[in-house]
C-alpha cells in the first residue's frame, strides 16, 4: 500500500478499514514480522490515549498565536514577534521572517501584534497587527511577499473619526475576494483595494469577533462568534453571504458569559458545526437549531476537522490534544511529551501532518505513515 492507502482488516466482518479510523486500536501493528505488511485487527476500539512521535520544527522562543497554510507555505502569526513562514513540504527548509514585529511590547506578547494572515492567488499578503490603540493602523499588505509593508485600512475608519476598525479574522473566498471580521464584516475585491462594510452585526461595534468561518461547500453560509462589551459571548449565522445575520440561542446549554473562541464547519456537511467556548465544545447537526455538548473540558482553545476525513476532529484543551474519530461523540488524548503549552493546531492534507503552534515554536507528527 502507498503512504495514503493503508488498510487494516477486521477479521469479524471481512471488511477493510481506513487506517486513520484505527489510530486508536487494540492489537494493531504495522509491518512487523508479517509478510503482507500488517496484522489483522481482532478488535477495533477507542483507547483513553495514544502515543505519537512528535518532531520539533523550529521557531524556538517564539509564541505562536495562529497557523495558516497557503500554497506551499506554513505561515505563523506570532503576535508581537511578527509574521513567519516556512515551506511545508520541505523538511530541510528554513523559517523566513516576514516582518511586523513590535519591539516596544514586552514579554513577546501574543495578545497584541500579528493575529491572522491571508495570501491571495498573486502571492500578495494581507496581515493584521493588533495595536495598543484604535487610533493606530492595524491592517497591512505586502505586494512583494513580505519584503515591504503598506497600510491597508482605507475604508476601516470608525464613525466620528475615532480611529480604525481592527479586523480580527480574515477569510478568502473562491473568487479571491477577502472578508474581514471586526464587529462589522468588511470586504475587499483584492488586496490593496479600499474596504467596504457589508454588514454591521454588532451595533456601534459594541464588541469584537474572535472567530469567523465560511462554509467551503456553500460560501453563502457564514458564522461569527466572539464577545460583547458586557462580557457575554455571542454567535451569529448568515445564509446570504453576510448580508443579514441571525443570533444563535443555546437555550441555557452554556453560561451566557462563555466567549465563543473558535468555529469549525464540517467541510462535507454544512449543517454540522463545532463551537469552542472556554469550558466546552458545542456541536450542532442541523445548522444551529439544536445543540449538544460534545466535550466538557475547561481551557478549550482551538478545534479543527480533518479536511479529507471529516469524522476526525481535533481539539486543544488544557495543553492537551484530544482526538475524535466519530464526529466528536468520543474523545481520546494524543500524548504530547516534551511539548510546551499548545496554542494552535493545523492539519496539512498534502503531507498528512498535524502541526501545532506552542509557546515555544512549532511541532508536528505524521498522521499516518507508510
């Protein structure tokens, strides 16, 4: 079998099972003393935890706020330590520093500085850098792959001339246009154009978004979540590409003050959505009409669905990585020995690697090996 075509046999049913579904198995071994390359699985079951081999991928001393992949590069948003990238398919490549660091900030803060990045089809880079004051510029563009930067906040001026809207999250659509989320939602046709507001989902910007997600199978569907000035979490959904929004009600399932930090839409099923709040992971299977708690853990910070195997979900919680191979119904811990505090997670389906951003650099492991 090739690297991406590993199979195991279930002797009870005579069926074959994709190896990604048997990462957590009992009595499963690959290629050891067996002429045809595998031992059959006598029992398929979930374990409480499983061990993987982690690889240190550099950036020691850098705190990672956000991981993004565009074309052949892994981009790292590192707060006041700026923006970095590295060729993701070349293990011998080196990290490139692209700028936007802020030496005036102490302790290498990830609460300010670079928070998110977008790269368009012409390799132009759009990046945000959270300033100390709304009167300062916070959105920048590079037309030469990080060689130089210009401000890119024309159209983001707040009412009354009090400063600028800061765009916490970006999303690139299939037509190469870009959306940015603050309180309102803004849009540009291409990097360098003036922004225009397409909707104001939080009146007078009385709050801010922490995540903004677009359904890849239907870009009319969008979700946004965050916190208002009263420290109450909010989630809203649009089914008309952001023109109008409806608030989501959890009917008391979680405390109202629980901020929604991450949103993940199943790439194969627009009705299945996961939301991460501080104390839990919520799941809907009907587009937000009904919700259930998929995971009840304090310290949840990030979530990702495998882009090719959408029943596999990964969550970061309390410096642990939890994995579900059945759409969030059950969870098992992926052991992370010798890895510092895990903050971000990304799956690259090209190399079949899971990358994590930590308080001390980037690490990865191979999801399955041949």
